[in-house]
C-alpha cells in the first residue's frame, strides 16, 4: 500500500481516538531496518475498559467506511485493558493508563521516531498539492461538460412545460 494512503488511515485512526477522548495519543514511525512487520504504531491510553472498546470500535468503523479496510487481527477487545489492532501497515495499541505505563512501548522500540500529527498532515498536504499540479487539462474540461449537462436537462423540462401549457390553452 502507498505510504500516502497509510498516513491517511493513521490520521483517521488518530481522529477517532481524539473524538472518543483518548489520552496521550501518539504515533511512532518504525525504522524499516529494525522492523519489517509494520510502518507505524499508534498508541493511546484510556481511563477505563469501556472507553478502550469504544475507541477500538470507532477506529474500525472509520477505516471500514473511509478506506474499506478491516484489521488483520484484533486482540484484547473483550478485556479492554490492552487492545491491539493490526492493520498490517500500522498497529494500534489502546491501553488503560496503568498498563500503558507498565508496558512502555516507546522504550521497547527505541529506534522508532515519534511523529507529530501535524507532520503527517503536512506531508499529505504537500503530496496532494503536488498531485494536483500534475492533473491534465482534459480532466478539468470533462468536469466543465458535466456541469453543463444538468443545465440542458433543466432547459428541456421548462420547454416541455411551455408546450403543455400552450396545448391546454
């Protein structure tokens, strides 16, 4: 999968964490030489098991709706103390506060680089702008034609109405 698409999915998962009041949400970009199994870790902590489950549900729902993707596997959802959602290209860890401090994923992955959410957004914006500059002129012309089509349909309807009113008189 393209890195741009992965970043969009990670940002959607971060937004889901924020909407469901996840605490201390952070993203780690793993070193490819050190870890061949995934690109990003998303880590968030919660106050209770129900909140952990709600965040997991929201992440799964958003990624299904916006990207038509499902987690490869989910572990710990029933207990809610540590929920792990494996999307292959990134892994989501949802911890209870005390479990987050206990396992300290950042310490285990010393080579991982913390990524600011703003940095992810900026990288996507730059790539989007670069892609827009490469859009051929033909595509813009097609859009203009499709915008005119409804106007013609409206003109035909009004012409039909005029004919009906003339025939009634």
